[in-house]
C-alpha cells in the first residue's frame, strides 16, 4: 500500500499534536518520521512511530521538553536533551553544530539525556544541505556482546558520516552490528538467511539464521573485533563529549531505552578558498567508483546515498510504501 | 632476538641522519619508528624502516621537507606535507590539532601531500597524553575493491580514535580492510589461515587462505559493504578537509605511494567543568567491559590499548623483539 507523502506527514503531525507536542515541534518531528519512510528507512519512520507514541505515553519521552544549553566552550557545546523527542533533539543539535562551524570552521555538540534519534542519516543530509561535512554518532542500550564475550555490554552505536555535494551528498549511516535488530526480525519473518553471517546461535556457532541470532541475542559486530572496539570508543566519546551516560547506564529494554548520549561534529568545508571545486572533486571520485566493473554485471557498484535519492524520487511520485496494519494503527491513534 | 629500546632508537637515528634528516628531525622520526616496534607494531616500525629508507633514496620521501601552513581558518588549518616523512608530518599536525583544540576546544588539521604515517596509533597516544580525544585518518593508494567490484579503487584508509585516560588511554587503529597486507603476508609465510574470511580467491570465493587473497589482491572490507562505504567517506573527507589528493590520484605501488591526505581532529575534552571525573568514568566503562564473562575462560575480554601497555612494559624490560635479518640490514645501512 502506498500513501502520498503529505498525507503520511499530516497524519503523523496530527497524532503528535494529540499526545502533547506543540504545533511547531509536531510539524518538525512528523516531517522527520515521514521523511525516513519516504527515503526507504521505514524501520525508523512509520514502523517505529507506534513505539515512539507508547514511549510518550509511558513518560519515557517528554513531548514538552526542549533541549537546553548546559555549557559553552568556543567551538564545543554541551546540551541536555531533557528526555525529549530524540529526533527533535538531534535535529536541534545538528543545527547548533552547523552554526558553531559557521563561527569556528568546526563545531562540536555533545547531547546528553536524549532518546533514540530514529534515522541517523537524516542529520547527515541536514548538515550536507547546509554545505557542512558531519560526523555524528549515538550510543544505545547494551545490545551487542564485546568481542570474545557472550553478554551484551556494548551498544551497536550507529555512526553517521556525510560529505556535502549539492543535492546529492554522500551519506553513510551504519550501526556497529553487521545487521540491525530490525533487519534480523524482517529476515526471520520472511524465512530468509542473512546474506553473510550475522551473529551466533545458542551453541556459539556463527550463523546466517536470523531466528537463531535473535534467540541467542548475540549479533556480530561489524568486522568482528573491529566493530566491537569501534562501538566502545564511540560510547566513550559520546559520554565524554556530552557529559552524559555510557551504554552501561542505559536501561536494556527497547521500550524503556532512554538517557542516550550523542555527538554532532560539523566542519564548514565550503569556507576554504581552496574549496571552490569541491563538489566537482567529490563527483570525480564518485564517478570513478561507479565506473568500477562490477562482479555481477546486473549489480553495478553504488555509492552511499545513491539509493536514497532514487527511492525518495519514486516515493514522492507514487506515494510512500507503508505496512497497511501499521498505517491503520497510526490512523486510529 | 631482542634489542634494547635505546639501541634500536639510536641505530635508526644514525641511519636517518645519514640519509639527510636534520639532527632534531632524525631524533623524532627514529623515536616514532622505534616506539612502533616497542609497542608490538613492528610492521610499521623496524620492519617498515628499510622500505622507508628506499623511498628517501628514490626521492619519494624528502628528508629535508617540513610541513607548511597553507590556510588557517579559526579551528581548521590546512597543511602541505611537501612529500616529507609521513610520521614527522603526522606528528606535527597532531600537535597543531592539539594546539587548536586548546584555543577553540576543537581543532581540525587537514594535511595534504604527505607520505605513509607509519603507525597511526602513535598519534592517538600523542593526543591522549595531552588530554585530548582524537579522531584521525589517512587515505592510501588504491588497495581494496569497492563492495561488489573486483578492481581496487578504494584505499583501506586506517582510522585512529583515542580517548584520554591518564597513562592508560583507549586507542583504536584500524584499517578498513579486515586484515592488513602485512598481516596476510605474515600468515601466508607461516602457512596459517586468517581467523575469519579475509578476502576472495581468484575464483571469487570468500576464503581464509591468505596466499589466495594476496594472489587475487581482493581483501575483504571490514564488515563487507560497511567497510567499503566507510573507506569511501574517509577518503572524501581527507581530500575535502586537506585540499589534497583522493585515493584515485595516488600511485598504486607500495614503493611509490605518495601524496596522501590526512585529517587530525582533536577535542580538548578535559577543559569542561563537567570533566573533573572523566578518567574515573572512562575507567568504570572499561572495568565493566573487562568483567564481562568471556566465551573462552582462557581469553578474557580486552580493551583497545591494553595489550600495547603490556607489550611496551615487557619490551622495555627485556628488549624489543626484532627480525634478525631486518635488524642486520638496518645496521648495515
């Protein structure tokens, strides 16, 4: 089923206003949720919306809380998310990082006490559309075992990196687990294996069986020991830069996960005199990449961000694909 | 064979002075090479030294070239490495990033026209010992195929992240390929498989046979498509921030690799009023990690940087293990 983007956005806005978001904030949050689905990331768009509303009703997310500046130190600011909506907090702090980068060339914002930022890539697109490069990451509740251990003590701490290039930036948005829990659930439901090993089964064997991985709760870190190490330092930096909580201090329950720490690091790369041909130079690298002969002639090499633009265009034309049950559930909220 | 650290350092200094390095610069470069071996990273210490000297003699590395400031824009500087020694250039630019972070809380240095930085982790330890967090990365010559392709058009672009914690910081230093070429050569020579699949053989099958991977030249990106995407954005950012070359513009020959681009991003995390208990909070996370019950009782969970300290201590006591043939080769230079 497909729903026109504007209908989707307006419906989400209606529900957000109904649960206590002020008009202007409901509009931004609804746009962010709807754009996630528009861009093909429904797992952090419409599909995540019912849980978000449950969290508002349960008092995990405070719809009235706006982020507050805690400490300002030249190009570095610390903000308190006050347990408000994670996407509104992240949106605001990305804007602050951009503003700091305009002043100092580089801007760094640490955000404590926030909630799940939903689709992290959104903040990469936001910075890139302002001509800034962005490095941003979040910690999460414990959901991944450190390398060599069985018990989840690390988060899968997604990392976003964006490089501006006019209307077609390069944006990555990657968790430190090889597959997200959402993806594993989708494959498990469809009876499909993971394309590469995605975790361990209950006997401790690496497997491509998503159901077995969900049962053991042991997802594979991206690049084995490397993703485990990277998840750890991202957590430490998020805690350090924001002054907020580390993964170990976050409730290990998807419905009650709150108090996250995040970092937004923007660089105003366009301001250098030597940056006049920046977009052309990025395009030359991308063109070279796209021209690499593929292993499979039917699957040309892609760059990160390419599929998003294609999906966005198609969904604006034809409507955003939605899960009918979830759409009905949201319309009834 | 073990050589006392000071003998190793002095011998390298002698050779560097002989090939044209000024006294003070020979001392720093020798220390960096010797410390890599001291810390257990001989692949970028003594073992790499003969190739470095060949590159000096071939005119790839200019022993007299000091890095020069090209452009200064508040917290962001661009430097020209002038094809000088990669470790001296990176050392200088890490110092600049720290100095900028002292002024602006965050400091970002882009370094163009440089050479291989040897052991990247060194700059993480350097920043951490100054109380700064560091994110730093370099591009390399094309040595890794993009996801879905056979031809190497990406670098394996190592990333360094450091979190300060007194004398025991947390430091990662990871290439975007699952295994370095040095590691594959070592395993191949020893007739050992890679512990997890490390690349493709010439028939396009994922394999743990290092000899087959070296023959095909197709190393596996860290985390499959994820390492491929991350290598691309690190290359684009290195080019963008430094104004220097992208991987595609770097000669694809380990003996002639030059003109690299690097980024050094320091955050003076200790300056916040809220950072008084920073080391304790980092230690609490590390202690929690180390206390995770391991899969194999004989292999406790480790944090990145832990083994370095242990190796350094042992090698300072007992001498630095060296490959006897390489040590003799260097003594005869």
